[in-house]
C-alpha cells in the first residue's frame, strides 16, 4: 500500500518540552494563536473523537470540522490521532512530536501519513495546503510557547 507523508518544518523552541506540551493541548486557547486548527474539541481519552476545526482549503471564508480519533497520548512527547473509518477510501494518521533538547529547550514537528484508495488524490489536491498549515502551526506554537515561557520566567522572583 502506498503511503504519502506530509511533514512540517522542525522548529526549536526556547521552552521546556512539558511546557510546550501544555501549550499544545490547551485547546480552548487555540483561537488565540493557531492559524490552521482554529478550534479543537476532545477529551484526549484514547479512542475518543477529536474534532478539528480548520479553515477552508481554497481560502474562502468559513471553516469545516475534520473528525479523527485519539490513539496515543504520551506527554510530553507524542500525540497521535487518525481518521479511523470516517473518510471512505482515505486513512490519515497525524503525529505531533515534541523533542526534549534540555532544561529549557525543545523541538516540535508534525506529520500526516495518508493511505488508501484516494490518498494520491488527497495529496495532489490538498498536500501543499496541509504542509503549509502544519508549518504555520509549528512556527505559531514556537512563538506562543516562547512568549508564555518568557512571561512566566520573568514573573517568578529570584
């Protein structure tokens, strides 16, 4: 079976991995910083749905909801969810990775692996949009985490 992988840029973040994880899964605050996934509804329980609200791929006004299912929650390292049988002919597995680079440094990247009967069509029609969205999320997560971490460090006496 042919698989197609979309991968974001890898960004280094001047904040510890557990802190970045907390920013990543603080879904109520996504509208404040996330340009690609503007809202998320989930319990983060294994097997439960995760409803991702995304902007329309063609750039027109409005959004749509993409439902996937939580498969791995391994803080502060990995979050994995997939489409299950939500989309006939396409199976997508999203992985968001946070790498610990030391006490106050980490890195982030995300991938989406598409397979199934319609995977080539999805890649041709939306692959670049997904990659650009993932890159935007990576950079925005870096900026958000660094801003919050700096504010937190400056607020702590000592």
